[in-house]
């Protein structure tokens, strides 16, 4: 017996759930795209980070930190667990699906990423899991 595929969550419902989780979140849904900015603070001792989420159905949510600029550990040449364009790597391929709520998955995963980032700055090694994404040299970047 074939299972019925889960339906994608409406983008308006996605945004409403984000605003319920983070009341100061600001966002819009236009042209089939959700664009949202919000502030996350992984722990009471952490900095606050301004985060941007861009999401379209059948694509993975794209999450970037817009403020403060992410710094490098003194011994590092690149940020860990980011894609070449600076988007955060929050999950393995196929782990997130569009029947899930961003507020229940992407927001806590982003907060966890930020906590691991802060620990990486202090310790010099990544305490979380996942795959590394090499940063291409400037000569090999897509223009």
C-alpha cells in the first residue's frame, strides 16, 4: 500500500508560526517566497544574532546571519558548516521537508548552529555534527 505524501505547509502558515515563536520576527510572503528576518539568542549568555530566512516550496530554506558579521576563529581560514555563499548548513540533505514547520525545525536548528559557532570561536573546533562545505578559491567562484 502506497503512502500518501504529506502536503507542503502554506507559506502564510509558515510565517504565522515563526511570528508565534519569535514575536519580533518580520516577514512577507510574495511571489511564492517567504522572506523573514528575526533575532535569535542561543543562550542567555550568547550574543543576539539577526537572521534572514528565504524559503520557497520544493527548495531548502536558505538561512544567513546578517548581523553581527560572523567572525573567524584565529586559527581558521573559513567558517565551518556554511555553504560557499555563506548560508548556514543546518541539516543533511533530505532531513528537512516542506511538510515541516520552519518554526519547529529551522529556527531551533539555527539556534543550535549559532551555539556551536560560539563554542567554535572559543574552542577552535566544531562541537556539532554534519558535513563540511569547502569554500572555493576566489578564482573558482561563480560570478
